[in-house]
C-alpha cells in the first residue's frame, strides 16, 4: 500500500505539472512570433507610402517648376511687346477721345489738302489734266487758267490753298485738339482762337473765289468747289465748337 502511494505520488505530482509548465513558454514564443511578424508588414507599408509620397511630391514640384517657367516666358514676351503696343496706343489715343466734331474737322481738312495737292500738280504739270468738264458752266480748265487763278499775278491760288491746308490739317489734327482739351487754360484759349482766326481767313478767301468764278470767269471748277464746301463745313464746325468752353465742354447754364 505504501509502495502504491509512493508511485501514485510520483505519478501524480511532478511530471504532469512540469509538462504543463513547459507548454506555456511555447505558447508564449508562438505569440511572440506572431507579434514580431506584424511590425515587419507595417514597416513595409510605411516604406511604400513614403516612396509614393516622395515620388508624387517630386512630380508636383516638377510640374510647378514647368508652370513657373512657362509663366516667366509669357511674362517676358508680354513685357517685350508692351513698349511697342503702349507707344502705338498713346499715338492713337486722341482719335478715340477728342470727340466727333474735332475728328470731322480733321477728316475734312485731309480731303481739302488732297484736292489742293491735285490742283497744284495740274497747275505746274501740263501733262496732267483735271478730271473735270471743260465746256459750259462747269469748266475747270477755264477757271484754273484764268487771270484770277493767280493772286496779284504772282501766287497761284492752288499753291496758296495747299499751304493753307497744310497748316489747317496740322491745326485740326487730333493731337492738337487733345492738347486744347487736356492742356492748360492758356494753351486751350490760344489754340481755340488761332483755329477760329485761321478758318475765318480761309472762309473769306473762299467767298472771294466764289465771286471770281461766278461773276468774273462765269465758270465753275468742281475741284475748287469741293474745297470750298469742305472749308465751309470746317468753318461751321469750328464756330460751333468755339461756342463751347476752351476745352470743348458746354458752358454751365446760369440760374
């Protein structure tokens, strides 16, 4: 009985407990192994994310640099073209700002200047004839070769008309109109009355020429008449404009 108890005691005490105790570290090592495998996967994912983000950042920086270079090139192109376009716009600005009446005087002056050039050429060059009738009441040749076509027998009327309209075209140019509108009061007043005095003198000469054609020569030159009409229209426009203030603005009403 004692031997059986010793064997039972030996069999029931150490071995089963020792085996159970040895399995626990094994399980711990297995768990530790599982735990160690997880950080390696996370590190790989982090490395991949970092490489992808670095690559996307490098691509974004390259694209931004390309855009900046393109913008710089376009800005330099605009800057190089700006002085020329700015100069042209400043030259042409008075045509847009002076108003319709001053612009009409300039256009009429240009026409009268062209007609005066044509009449001067035909006066000195016998090979060039006026495109006009030479019979009846409308007879340009009779007018341009008459004694009245020379002032004091010295100065051709065509040359006087040419010199007059060279000055009148410059005086009615958009740049001088703009100077009158935007300049000082003194300059505006001077230009205003110089223009008015010049057109009054021209209109007086036109009236003399009309009298010479109808009464003395008894013939009409169409080219001369077209210049007379242009002079009268310029006269009417300048008188109307002179009724305004020196800068071309209507005087304020009183009361």
